[in-house]
C-alpha cells in the first residue's frame, strides 16, 4: 500500500512523480517493504559498454545480503518488463554486488497485474535465448534474383 504518497489515482500518473514521492517519503516506503532494507539510491546509474542505464530505486537488504532493484511502472504489468529487470540484475551482479553478497533481487512495482500474464512471463525464463544483428542491402544476391522483388518494386507496392 502506497497510500502515503500524495498522488491522485489517475491514468496520467508519471513514473517519475511516483518515484519522487517515494524518495520524499523514503522512511515510510522502507517500512512498507519490511525490515532490514537500506536505501542506496534512486535513478542508480549503471554503465555498460559506454551506455548508461538507470535503476529506479536500489536498496540493500541486510538479512538477505542482497541488492534489491525496484522498477516502477505506472500501469499494468507487461511481459517485456521482465527483460529489462533481468538486464538490471545481471549488471548489478556483475558491476555492483560484492563477492560475499547473494545475487540481486528485482521487484517490478506496477499499479496492476494479470496473474496469468505474470506467470507466463516468469515461467521457464531460463530458456536459451540470444541476440543477433542483421544487415540490410539494396542489392539482391544473384541466387535470389527473380524470386524476390527488388527495392523499387517493394516501394511501389507500399504506395
């Protein structure tokens, strides 16, 4: 329950506004989380390969001996939030976590959730996945000429 933050229950709520109110009321928020939490920061910066990423709220739990990242979402849970949180946790474990600490924990704090969507999003998350890059070309390889339309034909088809 985040009744202590002073925002109206409207769809126009901004995640930044929610974050600012939580930070302004950090003691109440920590007590809402439970015991053993220490506030590390908001918009906690992670530098990965010369790119910056920001965790909305970062805590440390003394009992769990673990970093706890919270990603604030103003609306309903979406399955793509899981990928973002997984990235944050991997980066925190690699760049911030101390050797004696346990792996980081993530909490996606949403206004609403559909339990089945959450279940399907988290089920079997350890499946093999990867990322590949692609290239584009205006030239069709010889073996595909006549089988695929050229770029000019595609442009006229799209108009």
